C-alpha cells in the first residue's frame, strides 16, 4: 500500500460533489443528492404498534423516537399480488421509508418495497411497470416500457426503468435486476432472524462506497466541509479532516477539480508530449484515438511503441474518470510486431488495475484496434452532468440551413 488517494467532498445542502485525486490528478468524480442521515429507501423490520382504521394507517415502531406512519392501502398492484392481509398490533412487518421523520411527524412508510439500482428500480411485491419521468421522449418511453413489460413478466416483478436504462443493453438491465433480487433475498433472510425494530438495508452513499472499495488498498484522506457526512463507522487508516466551506473551496480550486472535470467531458485530451487522445463516447461503443502529434518523424516506428506506452496511463485514467462502460476500442499508433502489441496490452492492463472498475482486454482486432470491455457501474460522468442535445438529436450534427441553431 504505497499509494494514497485524496477525496474531497463538497457538500452544499443535500447536494454533494465528490472528487478523488491521486498525485493531483482527478481519478473519479461523483455528484449525489441526499445525506447520510436520511433513511429514505432504507428497509426496516418494524413492529406494528397500533392500527388505526380511522386514519387508514398503522403506526409502526422503526427504532426512531416517533413511530412511522404506514398507510393501510398500497398501490392496487401490490394488493392484487399480496392480498389484503390485515395488519395486527404486535406483529412484525417489513417496511421501507419513503419520507424521513420531520418535527412531530414520524417517517412515512410503505410495505411495497422498491429497491433502486442504477438503471432500474426493482419492486418484488407488485407488478407495476413504469418509466422515469426524466425520459421525456414518447418513443423512448414506449421502448423502455415495452422492455420493462417483457422483463417484468419474465421475472414476475414490478419495475421502473430509470433514465440510465436508455443507455443500457437488455443484458445489463437483467444483470442489475439479478443483483437486486439477491439483495431482496438477503433482506428477507435477515428479517427472519432479527428482532424488530431493526435496520435491514440502507443504500450506501458514493462516499461510503469509495471508502469501502479503496480503503484496503490505499491510504485514504477525506477532506469535507460538512460534519453531517462523517463516516458512520470510521475505517482504519482513514484520515478525516473537516474544514470550512471557504477552505474547501480553496483546496478544490488549487486542485483544479472543475477544470479536470471539464476536460473529462471534452473529446480531446492533450497528452503533454505533443500527442493527444480523441475520445468519442457513444451508446454502444467508446472509441479512443491515440494521436502522436508532430514529432514522429523518420524514427516513427520505434517511437510508435514509446508513444503508445506513454499514452496508457492517461487512457486508463480517462476511461475510469468518465466511467465509460461496454465496448471500448483503442486506435493506437500502428505497431509492426506482436511483441510490441503485447507490451502495450500489459502496460494498459497494469494501469487499469488500480481502479475498482472491471475491465477485460480482448486483444487487437484484425484491423489493429485494441478491444476491451468495461463493466457498467453507476452512470457515466457524462450521464451525471450532461444530457443528450435535443437540437441535434445527440448526433453532434445539424442541417446546414439551420443558421440560428445555438450550441448548448
Ligand atoms: Zn447538438
């Protein structure tokens, strides 16, 4: 463990920006809403304290000072599937928090569990199929709805397809659904042997997940401007520093986080040796074009290998930072021998090994492109911060006559 990672967390109300740097270079970047104190989406084994037919609700102890409010009536599709078993005082019930407790009101609960993934929300107890409101094109909604119906029927569950599903293959949706189903089985198993009220599941925040995934391999230091986001259970070796927002902004600026994020959203990345990368992220495929710049002259062939090797670090970093997934094709500068290609593969593999993302290198295609696949985890940087251009239909082109078209 010779390397250290620096994590900056800039919290502004419920909004958090998380930047992870290694030796001053931005390696990963996330934005998220919600804070660690929220119980929204948490699944709890609660105990029914009393049932009040008058307000059509049950009051459920969930380990908070105020009992949670559980409406007796759920979505129609839930009752169609689960029947109308009456709630009885003193019995246990698995509930999920929809809204946190506030002042004199207890948390708002539901029995209709919905486990959110990145591309879809899995609802094990109903048969409802829906699409995120963020998908606003009717054709896209229709496509996702059709896919949702197909999967829901096959898997016997309810689903909501999220915005990121637009970018995902059916196999990716199915594999995420599989993970969520395993999670649900775990929750049910846990509920069997625990004494209510007890927390069965809570979504990890991006920061918690970063610490979980890297704390064993790296020395981590976290600089944060918000006490609320203190790690719930401090991990060994984690350095935690809380500073004022003003101090954090200064650190953020001197680390050029925003500029590095902006660069990771642009097509072209300068390599600092005259060369550059041109990265095109598309739905089905990401391509990386390695350009040598001008200096490959007469000794071109020999320099090709040197230049390709020198590019591997930045290629790996850009893939990680952009959080691209699926097929990636890298067009290195032409090399003559398999030995040279092997060296480049080994070099890239070593560079990629630092991250938690899972990448498989498939070797060079017959046309000399290095082919690799990266497993999808979460949304890409672009999906986090940008949306497809509605003017050009995300093609990047427009008709010549539309002179008044403004670039967004
Ligand atoms: Zn456009």
